[in-house]
C-alpha cells in the first residue's frame, strides 16, 4: 500500500483518531469546529497526525501540491477544496457526517448536491447519502478505538449516561430538550464541558462511565451514527436511541438496543434497565455483538483504504 499525504481539517477527535489507523500521514488545518486545533483533553494525537497552525481558509495556494489527497468534512469547505483543485492535481474527498438540517427544504438540499466539486463522496450511512440525494456514493460507517473501548465484567449499572460537548449550544442538533425531559427524576451522568458536567479522557470514559451505566442515551437529531453511541456499544452498554431511519436499520428494538419516538418511551426503557442490572448486561452483550458485526475497526480501515486508493466497493 502506498503511503499517502492527506491534508484535512480538524473535526471530531474520535473520528480522526480512527481514520489515522489507515496508516497514512495526516495533516490537520484549523477549522471553525476546532479553531484551536486538536482537543488533547479528549484524545491524544496519533503519531501520524501533524497539526498545521493555520485556518483552512488562509492556507496558501502554493502548498496544495505537497499533498496527495484533500479530505474535507463539511460542504462549507468546498470553496477551500476548489482552490486546491485549481492550483494542483490534488484529489478531493468530501466526507459527510450528518443529515441535512431538518428545516431545509428539498431546493436547498438539491442546490448543495448539485454544487459538489469532490472527486469522491463518502457518507456515514446509506440513509445519510439518500437524505443528501446522492446515489452510488461510498458508504463507510464510524468505528471506535478498540484498545480503549471494550467490555469489562461487572459494573454498578445504576445510572444512565450521555456524552456531548457544547450540549446546550448545539441543542437543536443534539436533542438537548429531549434529553432534559428524559433524565428528569432519573440518576444520570453527563460527560461534557458545561455547568454540572464532567470532562473525561477516553480511558476514563471507557473504564469509569460506560462500564457502570445501565444505558447510554442518544438524543442526537442530525448525526446518523454518533461515535459515542458506538463507544457505548463496544463497551457492552445498552443504547436507548432516538428513532431515525439508520437507527431502525441496525437495532432490533428491545433485543439489542432500544428505539424511542417520544420521551415517555425513552423513560420507560431506562427505568426497565435501571430496575434490572442483569437485563441491562444481557442487552449490553448483544449491543457489543452488533458493534463487532457492523462497525469494527477492521471494517472501517479496510473501507477507507479502498477509498484512498480509488477503489469502488
């Protein structure tokens, strides 16, 4: 396999950690999501990740030719990518992590679709690609760092867990209002960076929090496949998730996870799991099996290396 030099932008550290497992050399520009670069408080930088102290809009045209691939992470970065194509023969890959905003109409989505300039389009799920009106795009789900996120026997399983940074500020995307109603009157821990929230490293999250939770709540609205949800599954923690087309495609409700359509359903499932630690453990084991089947690191790395090498799968 040829080792590539891949220029990209700082986004979610968990996702970047995993894509670095492909073995290529990655160079990360500052972005509006990460104006200060990699959040080392969340994850250590991989050995093959190099920070570039520059916002992506300010990147010099003459520098693009040093890299083999430009990997962008939002449609807003297309102007930047277009400069790369204009001033070099760099190949552009656009990764789409989220669903379109729920209040966008088809005209807006169609306009964004028609103004794609990437050589290759990648989506986290088929449902995500369909929502953006893309047929025949590459599909590659997320994964987790399996050296950290793995099941441990035991655990108190006496609270419900959620994980989201900038939760209030991104409330419309992450379902903060739903979450507030669900955890009302229930013992919970929230990992985040706000008031009454806990900041946690990856190791602490795996060994102290997923391990002891009876359930993980996923209230996200626009993210089809949150990495933190997969972390919970990999640790054997049952998931109680807001319904969407992708969630329905992977979970068998009440067999290997729980799907809710309203906060009352979510509270009912959580109360069931809080009341029966053994039941929580059984569903958690099945969630782990589901993770291994559909989201393993090997699957993720193999698919991304095929994408980087220009193969179709």
